């Protein structure tokens, strides 16, 4: 609910004070719930604007893999692997970074930070 109320596409449990390695992501194809997610493979490169519900109104370009494979547990405790391409790959990386205490602002490409007032129609991840 918190993620959707803020027009976000992902949220890590630690962002709402729950100290667990859990993330939720909705890239428009439905809600994904991942427990103990780990990136086990990454390839390619993309540099796109990102924002974060933890840092409202600030955006910046971040270099991320174009494709990732994530290993995690689902809600039933079953081991799963998921492939993420483009936006979903970025979402996996962004939310897993939160679990490791890393914010997008820590990885932002220098001189690419903009505020919400300067944001055009570019598609971003937040």
C-alpha cells in the first residue's frame, strides 16, 4: 500500500522500518514479492533516471545492468529464479541495494541530479 500510495514501483522492507530482506516490485505486470533476493547474474548496461521513495523529488542517472537473474524465495518459501530486463532489472538492483544500505544517490552519475520541477516526460524508476 505504501508503495502504491507514493506512485512507486518498488519498496524494500527496510524503507518502512521492517528489518527483513524482503522487497516488493510492480513494473506494471503485477506485484512481485521476493524474500532474500540475490543477483546471481548480470549483463549489459543501461543508464536511466531513477528516483526513490526515501528521497522524494530528487532524480539522477544510475548505471545498472540491462539484464539480471535474481534468486529469491517466494511467499511460500519456495526457491525461485527470475529474469529482469530493462526496467525490471533496474528495479531488482535498486531494491536489493536498499537491503544492503545503498541508496540510488550513492551510485548516481555525477552532474545528473535533477529535482522534480525540472523533470520532463522521461520514464523513471522510483
